[in-house]
C-alpha cells in the first residue's frame, strides 16, 4: 500500500510560495553584525543563506575593531540600547536596508522590494518600526564602511509579475517532488527561490532554467536539472523504500506507527491493511522504528538513489489482548511463573505427605 510520510520536525525553511509570481531583478548582498552565541543572529544567517543572499557575518565579540565599527554604525542609525543582529543590505550597489533583529524570508523580500525605487536607506527596528533615512552624508559614510566587508552580490528576483510557465519535478519513480525547496537560475545570473506545489510544479521566469532542488521532506538533495516551461524532469538522489511490519508469526500488522529519523528530521506514517508503507525518500541512512500495541522495534534502513528496497520489522507480538501485545517475553514470564507455581505445589504436597507419614508412624509407636 502506497502511503506517504509526513515531516514532523525539520530545519526546512519555506522561503517563498511557488504560487507567487516573480520579477524585478536586483543585485543584493548583506553584512550581518552579530554574535555566534546569539540564536536570532544564527537564525537570520541561516535564512539569508537559504535565500541565496551572500552574507558576511561579523562577530562583534571577536575583536575591538569589529565591536567599535558595529557600535558606531548602530549609534548613527538607531541609537539607544545596542541590539543584535544588526544587518545592512546592499541593493544594486548601495546600502538600502538596515535591519535590527531577525525576520523570516517573506518579510525580508517585502522589505527589499520596498527599497528598489526609493531614495535613502530604510531602517526597520526590532519593534518593526520602519523609518527612511535621507541624510545623504550619513548614508554615504555607512555605505563606505559596509561595502568594504560586503561579499560579491548575486542577482535575485523579487515578487511582482507574470511568469513564463512551469516545470514539473519527479522522482526516479514518477512521483511528484511536492513541497521541495528550490533555487531557479535563469540566464544572465538572475536567480530566485521557490517551493514546488503538491504536483511537483515549479514556476519559471525564463524560457530555460537550471533548477537546483535544495531540500525535500526537510532533507538535503542538492541536485540540479535543466527545465523549460511545460517540461517534466527527473531529480536524482531519491530512492524508494517499502516497510513491512509483522508479528512473530510473520503476520502483517496494519495501522502500525512507523517513523524514519535522520539528523533532526523525523518522517512519520502508518502501515496499511497489508502491514506495509511505501514512499519515495531522499537517499541516505535512517533510523527506522515501528510500534503497535505497546511493542516497538528499531533498525537502520538505507535508501539508495534510483533503487527500490524493502525492509521488514518484526514486533514481539504473538497475540493481542485488550490492545496490548503479548509476545515471547510475556509468555516466558507466564511459563516461568507457571513452572514456579507447579514446583511450589509439588514441594508442598511432598512436605504434606512427609508430615502425614511421620505422624502416622508416631501413632503406631
């Protein structure tokens, strides 16, 4: 029975809805002032990396020069209590956005788009307040300081206009690669992030593109395919796994809970009426667990690219009573208890007989 798994824990970031149109190419990179011990700093750094925005991360605790530079920029733009992360975005060669605090990908795209045709620098505070700074001398001084640290920019697309069409992503077994995190690269260095829909479709902003599937089901794929509008393409680094859950008598166990764990990602599902579950999965090794009626078992399972494999998990169940599985352990305990009881009864009977015999012998004397 073909049943899908659900991702219940993952580092996967949904960066943009595939249904959103894309256009407005911009050149962008960023310099983030933060601390390696700050979770918000690390989360923003990860978000920018997933969005494909080049980033220079400056740890303000590493040396005095970095600390002073951060404090000088922060005081000039924000003032008040110092806060990290503090990130400057350089759009089309000029510092256009100063961000205090963390943001998700959708909010970052909105802020970046608002700066494209505007004059000055947009400051977005930790409270979400937005202020335009139009002091040209201040912006120029900021730009000069930050661009020294900035990495080479990339061209990305921001939401805004109609697309050229869509391409469909498939596994080697013809299954749609649904909800995959992708990077679409068009000619001329223009690229943008997106997510495939439930049918594996990715929208294209150009007549021919390279689609890099970064993550699927919360796990890394990192495979690139060429696609045109209307085409269907197969993505590698995916295999198929059938899991059969059975009892000690090799009978199938339907509705058994099944989980596959790899790193910080856990995929969960349930066996069908035949005691099996089949799914296409990113290639790699997983900790495979199955449980039912209070019994569980864990083994290692390996998914091989382009191959279909089958594994069986046997649970210590012979029969089920009141929703609880009875297996060899319980039967062993029961048999042991019965044996001990039988021995005890036998010894008691022998003792009783011996006492009786001794009593009768004493009476005759």
